C-alpha cells in the first residue's frame, strides 16, 4: 500500500525524498507529497522522517 505524508506534520525537510529509491516523493506547496503510482512501499521514507509524518495509506 503506498504511503502518504500528513501535510500538517510535514516540516518540508526533504529527508524522505533523499532516501526514496523510486523517486516517488516530490516537494509540494507546503509539504512533500508521494506519488502513489511510483511508491513501492519500501518504508525508507517512514524510517527517515524525523517528525513521523509518513504512514501507510
């Protein structure tokens, strides 16, 4: 199941995008966003997020 980023918790630090092997994470207006079509559910972003803003959808 693709992951999602809680925009209210996201601090837009970019740590998640830096570790995403499928390049599914991009910078949005106020927070990063995950493209569900590209997400391979590897959990790398979830582990890396310092504010725990990412979870499985």
